[in-house]
C-alpha cells in the first residue's frame, strides 16, 4: 500500500500545497482520499488523472471536495469523449451538493461521470482495500476512514475535533494520517479540529505505529504543531508535505 501526499494544506491552499488530497495505491488500483481546492492541478504531477479508480470525500467542505467539480469537467468534456464513470463515496447528499457547487441541475448532476455512494458507519470494499468508516466530530457530517490491505492499515482522520470514534478507527494502525489544524496556545472553536497535542494523544490512545500530521493551516508554524504532537506521542512522527510518498509493507 502506497500513500502519496498530493495536498496537505488546511482550510485553504497554501503557497506550497493544495488543500487536502491523498493518493492511496495497491495492486494497480488508485484511490483518492478527498479532492480539496487546487488538488487536481497537483495530482497531474504524479499520475494520469484518468487513471484514478475511485474517490472518497470525507466531508463536503470546500477544502476537501471542490476539485471534484474540476474533475467532472475533465472527465466529461475530454476531446476524445467522456471518460467512464468511477465511484465517488461521500456523506449523505454528496451527489446533489456537488451538482449545486457547479450550478448543475440535481438530475442528472454529475452522475454521467461519477457513480455516487453515500457513506454510513461500517465496512465495505473499495477495489483491493477493505474500508471501514465512522463519523467523527465536525460541524458537518464527516467521516474518518481505515483502509486495510494485505495485513497493513492506514487511517485518515478527515476533519475532526476530539472523538473516541477516531481512536477506535485508528487502533493499532500502521500509519495514522491525522489532522492538526489548531494549536494549543490559541483560542479556537470546540468540536471542529485537533491541536497537535490532541492529534498526538489520539495516536497514543490508538497505539498507532506512526503518525503524520496533516491539514496544516498556512498561518500556523508547523514546527510548533509538530512539537505539540511530540509532547503526547512517542512513536515515529512527521509533517505531511506535498509530494511525500509513504510505502506500507516494505
């Protein structure tokens, strides 16, 4: 299982990264976790965008889903004709929300390019992956996801405040890709995002084998976020950077 960080900027694109987007590959299958604004452009540095097999949207805030609009254009109006439909997994109402975002009628909306599936807590298959999702703590309906393949696992938090469901989802995972948008020394809204120390605490409680901090807001000092996480988690830890590749199973 191979993870490529396409975009790791939180809330809006930064000078060195698009908003959230992560490419996970196994057995030739390519799954995108989120398509935040700016991510489709960066994705083209790494793969042929028409080789994506499925898309998962953790929630429907712009910095996690709006480049699906651009991707719809790319798949619908290609000079050689429309590309085949691919599955898109997202919260309830994902099809109508994405149609609205581009000013389309809800019927047919984007269904010519995408086969939409609405998420609910539980387990299902995406290509060669076993996926398990659960709700996390955010102002809109949002999900965390655990992907397993050949005995290895990766967990992506999406956007969340502190919650036990994320700890359960990340239990004993090999790689925990966890948001850390807030910092301890600043006032911030409750039940929206994690601080670095809270991300570290969640990783420690889950006994995660490694932690990568993501959803890093451009106005924050990332080294402060990293230090906060290290105060609560003693395992291998790093900051998500666009272009990074992490391989599980080698």
